[in-house]
C-alpha cells in the first residue's frame, strides 16, 4: 500500500489533539475531597443519626452526608470538630443538629451548611484561608453565616433565634434582609420577619417577674408574668417557654400555699441562672 503524506499529517494531528484533550481533562477533573464533622466529646444522652440508623453517639462518629445528625437530651451535650480543624461546635442540651450541605468551592474552600431546628449551639472557628469557605446555620427564623468567629446561637420554641457574637462577625439573614452582628453585639430574628438591629452584648441571665393572683371561673389561680433579655431562652418547671420580642412570657398555676416554680434563664453564650420562686 502506498503511503500518502496527508494521512501521516492527519494521524499526527489527531494524536496531538487527543493528547491536548487528555491533558485538559486531567487538569479539570474534579478532585474528591472528603468532608465530615466528627464527634470529639459526649456527655449524657446524645443520639447519633446516620442515614436510617439511630443509636447512642460515640467518640469518633462522623457526620458525612446530608441528613446525618446529632441530638442531645436533658443535661447532655456534645462537641463536633470541623474536618479541616478550623474549629469546634458545642451542642448543648435539648438540641438537634444535622447536615444540610458539605461542599468544596472552586478554590477548594469548604462550604458547610448545618440545620438547627431547636436548641443551642456555640461555635469557635478560626478565620478561613480560602475566600470560598463559609459555614452557615439555618434555623426556623433564617440563616447565620460566618467565616471565622466565636458566637452562640439559641432557637426558641417558636423558632425565634437569639445570637451573640464574642469575636469576629456573624451575618444574620431573614426575609431576604441581612444584618451583620459584630463582636460585642447581639440580636434576634423572629420567623417571618427580618433580623432585629444589633445591640451591645449583655450576656444577662437576670429575670424580672411578678406573681399575680386572679380568679378564673371561680377558681383562684396564680399567674407568673416574667421578662428576660429577648435573646435568652426560658424554661419553667423544665418546659421551654416562648418569649415575645420584648422577652416577656407567662404561666398559670392553681393557687397553693406550697406553690414552687423553677425558672431557668440561658443566654446564647451558655450562661445559665436558675430561680426558685415561691408564693408569699
């Protein structure tokens, strides 16, 4: 068979094109980077959820996929380590947290989105080195996003979310509006409303209250009327109470000379104070 010079040129061109295409594909081949949060500390009753499996949490357990989560019972807590060692997440009592997204940005930054429908968490994160890195927490009231900071977040029974920032800054988002809560400030977000304006951080667990006597359909009752800092959570006799935008709450009891009421007030940063109230 006679060799035609044009055939040789065509073959050489095809080989060169294949080589370039292969090189380009290798350079643009997505690199798999495993993402996870690992359980570093467990105290009390802590539950670990992985796909359809639910069991008691153990040190070293990892949250790696959407829906993986941790929940804590009364007087229980856990600590999660973010995969890059960027920081920790403390999960306090009666809290649920699960993975919504674990992604890698185009600059190999880590994108972590968590969901906290109830309870309280405290995060301590160093500043991220990649512009694409971020960590966000979704609650019933909206989003809170950070790139390195220390802050506490509490979710009230009605979804109201209290936020307090110790270091760095946290972006609080709700109803399409965002507010930056810098170090030394706090705010709250009510579901269906934009975030409140930040105010100086108080970390104040004090309680103002009054016990009022009233008659309801001929029955003598005692009404507890209380007020706390609006970002704080309140439990009355072990049950979470909803507070309004001014931090007010109330509860009713049958009148008794032996009436005792326990109120526990907790700030987003975890400061807790217990009050034993008695009818005088």
